């Protein structure tokens, strides 16, 4: 499948259903469109995957490795593997997440 509308792919719920993403997978990476409601907490967590989170819309207070900022459209969080990160949405948000290696647990 060389083309996809991410929002049309089956949804995967994470963080006990507070976050819903639509993910596409290659052999070595995962890309997803994620929509979050306002005032949603994404708990501080870490994983062995590198992660790039790009904000398409909304405002998201985000912490990476102890440094916190408010992400707005056009901004990105660049998260190395095993670095604690998380945050709280200030408004409803749409983000694009890219992970490497692939997030097998995000397959639906």
C-alpha cells in the first residue's frame, strides 16, 4: 500500500483510551496521526524508540527529559530513545508521530 489517508486507518487506543492514533508501518518505522482532546494528560513515559512529534494544530505543553515548552502548530518534539517525555494538551490537538524502530504494539 504505497498511499494512505492515516485518519482512515483503524484506530489504536493508547494510554487507557485517552489517546487515539491511526498508524502506518514500514519495516523500520511507524508514522501516525493522533488526535487529542483538550486537557488530556499524556503521562511521563519512555520507550526504546526514537520519536518525532509534529504539532499540526492546537497547543500541547510537553516535557522531554526534564525540559518543558508549549508546542504550537509547526513545532516538534524530538525525543531520543529511552528519554522520559509526556505532557498535557492545552487545547484539542492533532499531531503526527514518527517512531523508529517500528512500534509493533501499535499495529491494529
